[in-house]
């Protein structure tokens, strides 16, 4: 539209593999083929509010052990609110597939989550940002250890200083808490 609202169709073909499979002492091949088709959109709701989103139907087929295969819907929606020229709040909700993350077992992750990320441009060079997220990581298709779930809560602050057009300095603090159905996988961590 003249306001730059958009609606489209996207398709994706992906071939994934663990590059170290041939060097590990394992008989499990993590290679997969993934296809997806979906709808994407961008909507300018008001002068201060935009919505971006996508909904896909995804099919992932593994070369070995078809019990790990996945077929289903994924989505991501983000709302960006800019009440002033200096304040931005991005809120998002999503359900998406992650890559193979456990190189020993070959499980993949279905991630469901919500996030709120505010930022304030205090000056032209200095920006203060925040991050609050809650994610559920469902590890699926593990032929060795069974499926398990992590619940991850993240809270953080960051400061960005644009020293020159080509030099940017960043600092931040992040607190993360994870509870899990897997034994001994719970933790609390602080990252600076």
C-alpha cells in the first residue's frame, strides 16, 4: 500500500547437517532436509505502531531415524511501539524450530517464547536497552535419552555508545534462569 503495508508468500528449502559427524565416534547422522511455505506481512497500524509477522508450515525429514521428523506450524509476530522519537518497545511471540543442538544425540529444539525489548536513546550516541524473555525449549527426537524440556527466563540491561560512525561500544548484564525436566540441567547464571 502507499503506507508500505505488505503481505507476501515465502518458501524455503534447507539442507542441514552437523559438519563434524564424520569426525565423531557415533553412528547417528544428523543430516536433514527441511521445506517450509508461509505467509509474511508488515502492517503499519499507526504512526507509532507496526506489526510484523509470519506463519509457516514446516516439514523436516531426517536422513536417519524418522522418529525425529517434524511437520507442523511455526510463527513469529512482533509489535514495535515508538511512543516518542527516543523510546522503542519491541514485543514478540514465536514458535520456531531450532537446529540440531545436542551433537551427541541429534535432538532438535522447538522453541516457544515471548519477549519484550525496550530501548531509550538518551542522546544521539548513548542508548539504554532492556530484555525480558521467557522461552520453552522442547528437545525432540532424541533417540538416545528421550525428550525433555527447558524453561528459560532471561532479564537484562545493556548500554550502547556510538563513539564514531564506525565504532560502537557495548556493555551489558544478563540474568538467566533455567528449569528443566532433564536431570541436573537447572541453573541460574549472570553474564556481563
